[in-house]
DNA sequence: TGGGCAACTTGACACTGTAAAGATCAACTC
DNA sequence: GAGTTGATCTTTACAGTGTCAAGTTGCCCA
C-alpha cells in the first residue's frame, strides 16, 4: 500500500523526470558522450526504447535535460548575486562569477545547454534560456546609458562571461589557477556603459538590427 | 603511364590529406554530426577502416581536421587585419571581426576546433591553437599597460570575441542582423588597457596565477 | 464488463567506431 | 634477381547506438 514500487509496476509513474535525472547523472559521471538513450533507460530501469517514446528521440531528451540545466544555471547566478557585494557593480560581477562557477561545476551540462542552434526556433527551449538570463539582464539594467538598447550592454557582459567560461572549459587558459585571471578579465566590465565608444559608435536601438539596416 | 590513377592503385598516395579534406567537406555540408570515419572513407574512395589506420581512430581524425581548421582560422584573422583600418585599435577590432566571420562561415569547423578539452595535454593540438592566436596576441600588445601581464589583455579580447561568436552560433542573439550588435558589443574594447579598473584591481603578473596565490 | 488508450516492451534494422587478420605493393637487402 | 620486410589498405566481425513497427500491459472510464 505504501507508494513504494514493491513489484516494479509497468507504469513507472513519472518516468519522464526519472530519465532526465538519469541523463544528468550520466553527463556528470561520463561527460557529454555518456548521454545515451539506452543508458538512460538502463539507469531508470526501463526498456531501451522507452525514452524515445517520452521525448520523441534523443534531441528531445537533450532538450528536456537542457531545460533543467538552465534552471540550475539560473540558480547558480542568483545565488552568487545574493552572496556577493550588494552594489550595482558588485552584483554584476557576482553574476559573472556564478556563470563561471556553473560552467566549472557542470562542464558537460554547460556544453549541452549551449550546444544547440536555436536560430529560427521559438520553442520552449528558447524560453528556458530566456528565463535563465533574467538575473543577468536585471543586473545589467543599471549600466544601460540613455539612448542605448539594453541588449547591447547585456550582450557585452554576456559575451565576456560566456567567452571566458567556454575558453576555460576548453582548457585554453594555461594552468588551473585561473581565478586571478578571471577577476582580471572582468575588470573590463568596469567600463561597461561608460566607455567612450558606447556613445560614439552610433548604436541606438537600431544597433540591434531591428531597424532598417538589413546589410 | 600518366600519373593519373587509371586503375586506382592500392596505395592511395596521400590518403591522409584526402581524408582531412573529405572531413572538412562533410562538416561544411552536413554539420558536426556528418563527420564520420566511414563517410570520410567513402568520400575518399577507400575502405571504411582505412581512416582509423591513419589517424588512430575518430579523435585522431578530428584533431587532424582541427589543426587544418586552426590554420584557416588564423588566415581569417590575418586577412581581416590586413584589410582593416591600420591603427592599433583598428587592427584589434579587425581581428575580432575576422574571428566572428570565421565562426559564421565555418560553423561546424569552429565548433569542432573548440570542442576539445586540452587541459593537461601538451600535444600538437595546443600548438596549433597557440599558432592560430598569434595575430590576436600581436594586436593586443599595444594595449598592455605597464605592470599588467599580456595574457590578461589577450584574455579580455579573446573572451569577448569568442563569447560573442559562440552565442551568435548558438542563435542566442535574436535576429539575423547582428552586425550592428557586434560592433556595439566591441565598443567595450575601446576601454581595453585603459579601463579604470585595470590599474586598481591589483593585477600584475600575479593575476595569472603564476605567482603565489594558489587559492 | 468491456472498450479505449497511454505507457511501456520486444524485435528488428541501419549505422557507427573499433579490432583482428588478411591482402597488396613498394623498397630494401643479400 | 630472389627473398624479406614493413607500411598501406581491405575484409570480416562485433558491440553499441538511434529509430521504427508491432505487440503487450494495465489503468481509467463509461
């Protein structure tokens, strides 16, 4: 009578969630290559074809895992923001620190999350990413100068943090002690929103390409 | 008698190079997933097991392709540098433009190149990447303040360019017309080497982690 | 009670990388 | 020149992968 599955009922209950958790475990233990429909199924104790039924193939499973990954990603950033220095610039730097920490602690998941090409797709995946970047967007807001599209400032911070995290994961920053390097690189953000060029390069909202310039 | 292979000699000649070219073609036509040992073999007109003999497996083939990719990557940057405005800052921006252009024109190859984790490996692959980043390093040199390690400035430029390119490839920059956004983001570089924070955050060569700070 | 239906299982197929063993051919040695 | 050696490539086989089609199970509701 207890809700425990004494005899492994044919209907798993919430196999969907179990498969996502199994996938996350596989990623953590064996890297990106280890994520496999059949291995997920085995880890969840179901037949090899069960995952495909729930997620409509491997891409679907990866997307479901990425959605959960974005959730955790967001938590990393928010946690870092709350713990760090409570100034506008302090929050901005804390967010980028959380960005790097997530990438470092969840290497395979980070790579999975950004391994998609969602150009032209307006599905729930894009929404998950959008949701995850909410804190970053919020922390960028105080640095948006008059007449400049917020997306420009966000893209600056985002690119810098993402680039550093990606190159770090690829092992392109020499030795392991990159904490000092990270802080040094992020000093570039001290000029964000106040750099001389921001006002002069003719970037209003038109800079986003929403305007006429189709070239 | 002509050097043409009228009867397909058993010894291909330079199968190694042919396989790398086949791999590049597959990447271009079918994306990262299309790169396969067996497909490379078929495209080069040899048996399916031939590539493994030359490259010691798929990772070896990917590495060989990445080496060639880095060569082309470097050319992109150098070409952009030569064509652009001939000032220190002009060259710096041109390099980053070349960076993005390469990523855009060689999506799968770009992803392949940076898809490795070469932490702890000091093989020829690291050398290829090192070689490719030579122009970028050179263009950063004029912006390195006294007492700051060159690697810090390089990592700033590198991270910003790489982050933007990666996020662009992932389709995270909304619409297609991101040229304006790119220029806007790169205005952050107008403060490189001269940002207020660079002098104040205590980053000498110690910032690289080569010094004592092991935390 | 029985039908409907979603949740799985079973079996098969094409494709993948890898390994072992055999064939072919150029070059070198005696 | 005959024999040997070794690299290059082929053939064969195997385990693992995603995907599809068909079958089975068991819950739910009329």
